[in-house]
């Protein structure tokens, strides 16, 4: 199965949707919905939470499998350095917490999207295929 630019874009779009639906500084997110409804939890809240949990599980498992802990830490360090660079250049202000939160959320979605695509990239570059290990009994 070949990975196309539209496939990468869709993986990023779904990762961004997952991250922003879970929490965002605008006040319209699952976190805010639950926080404002703590005294009256409805089935809608529970179902939405379970759907988000499934999405996070899929993305986190794929990212851990393809990048590993070290890869995730290195990519997170790269993204943290980019935020530092944006602050250094004056594009971001350390006092504008909302803007920094939005940038972090986009970069978190990018990290998850890279995790979803990394096995495809490495297969294309090296010819090696990543597979999950299955123990024989």
C-alpha cells in the first residue's frame, strides 16, 4: 500500500481533529463540555469520550509502534525547539499562553500524524517493513 500526500494530509487532519476536539483554548472542547457538566453526565458525554479514547488509542499505539519512545522524544524535542525558535524570532510571545497552546496542539497533531506515517516512509526509503512481533506458542 503506497502512501500519498493526500494520505499524509488525511492522517494529519484526523490527528488535528482528535487533538482539538479533546482540548483547545477556545472553550469548545470535550474537556470543557465535561468540566461544565460534572454534575449532570449524560450518555452523549460518555459516548463522545469513548470515541475520543478509541481515536487516541489508535494514534498512540501506531505512533509508539513506528517511532518508539526515543523517536517520540526526539521529535518532541525538535518541535519544542521550533516553538523556542518562534519565540526567539518574535512570532510567538511567552506571555500569550493561548497562542502557544494552539501551536503545541498543532505540533502534537503533527507528531501523531508522523507516527501514523513513519512506517510507510521508512519502508519507502529503506525497503524494510515494520511488523508487530507475534510470539509462537
